[in-house]
C-alpha cells in the first residue's frame, strides 16, 4: 500500500524517511553523479521541509521501498526557482495558479505494480487536495516511457542536456477526477491502497507492518476512503485492545 506522510504524521515514519533520504543519496548522488546536498548520509534539498508530502511504499518489515515527494509550488519549486530556463515563457507565471504542486525525487525499485500504485496514488492524493496541475523535471526517456504507458504529460519546454550528461525535460501532469479514472482504467486497478495515518490515534505506536495489514483487510471490503479509515480504525483498536 501507499503511505501518505505529512507534517501531521511524520513522527511515525522517522526511520523510513531516513532510509528514503539515504536511498536518494545512493541513487542520485552515487549512481547518477548529481551534485546535490548531502548530510547525515542522505540527500536533501530546499523542498524537504514541513510542507513536503512523501508517498512511501514499505516492505514486509516496514522499511522504505519506494518513494516520491510532492509539495505546493506557491513558495518553492525546484523547477521554477532553480531551472526557470527549462520552461518556455515566464516560469514564475505558473505560480499564479494556487493549485500547482511539484513532483520530485521519484524512487521506485519496487516493480510494475508498485509503480502503478505510485502513479495512481499520486494523482488521487493531489486531486483530493484540490490540485489541478503538477510539474516536474524528468529524464527524457522516463518522460517518454510514462507517456507511452498512460500518463498524459505535457512538455513545458524543449528537452535539454544537463551537467551529468543526460537529457531531461520539464513536464506538467494534469490532476483531475477524469485523470484518476483514466489511470485506473489503463492499469485495471479498482483497489484502494492509499493510507494516511492520523498522528495521534491510540494504535499508531503499533508496528507499521501490522497497521498496513489491517488496512489491507479493510481495503478488501471498503467502498470509500471514509469507510476504509473507519474499518481500519475498528480493527486496529481491537488489535491494540482499546
């Protein structure tokens, strides 16, 4: 399942977030050679602040497996603030849209099914927050593959080479209920897999694999997000004995 990590419940995922930053260091700094900020064995940038939202998948032991960061772009955007020349026209004008967010640091060694959940869950979560457009910078091959497999990305500028020797492009991902349905239909996925834990429920100190297990049980019978959360809360209270 796909865990939504915000400033409300971030304290529940301290270990997983540390693992995520370390994985970002290993992938982007060590393997791809990007010149990025490193501290405490992990990669960080200005977008890793209290407004950042992380989508994580966990393995059976509760360790971080896949991740992506999303964030409102009204006060900071890596693309707009550090790479405006990659966007045709006035990059700052994009910020006039209060429903604009940015996607960054996509990490998915978890395979095709996990990738589906990241792609659907990303759009589904952003739509639930009133977002209408998400921007990002993607390697050209990654962007073209995403388009060929269901994402309806729009290029915001021409592909450009960057310092590490590859070619990337600024893109925009539409966010809407229609886009959620398009992706769910494309991947034939009707299951529920987004988990956004409350920060102070009486069962939140249970191990994350146990919490996820009860959410999976709830997801098999729930017909809405509200019902999913209510059923999972009942199951977890019973497990906790409260």
